[in-house]
């Protein structure tokens, strides 16, 4: 290992290398930020999908117990993402609950994606 003073040529090469590292970092940073933003947006859409499905299941369980449509709808809305819509369809043997929500994708740059969940439950027999 050399302990003496560095040559001027080596010092210049070292400074050039440090400058190229900074330039490469400056070019790569926007790409990293873009990938991170896409991952966060995809996570938001997946989360809304799970919330819609969970809200539909919870509302279908409430409906199976014989609760009214207003109670079923409020149960679904309390677990659903903001701005969600709930449709309750009652049949002779049970009930079907559908929850839908629009999710903004990529903030102001993107559009909207639809998340939805549905669940069907048979009506419980009266005791």
C-alpha cells in the first residue's frame, strides 16, 4: 500500500469518477421514485379491493341474521372505502351484497380504477 502523496493524474481521475457517480445517481433517482409511486398506487388499489370484499361479507352476515336493508347497507358502508356504493339484493333464500368503490390511481396523473366485492348469504331460519 502506498502512503505517499497521490499523483495529480490519480487525483483528477478520482474526481472524475466521483462526478460520474453523482450524475448516475441523478439519472437513476427519478426512475426509482416512479417505481415507488407505482407500487404505492397498486397497494392502494389492492387495499380498496380487500376492503370492498370484507365490507360485502360483513353486510351479508348481518343480512343473514334477518336485519333490515338499512342496517345491512350501513354495515357495508362502515367497512368500505370512502365513496363506496352498496347494492343489496334480497331473494327468497338469501341476500346478495355488492360493494363498489372508485380508487384514484397515481394521484392526479392517473385515472380511476374500480374495486368491488360481493358476498351471498342464505337467510338463517327463525328459532
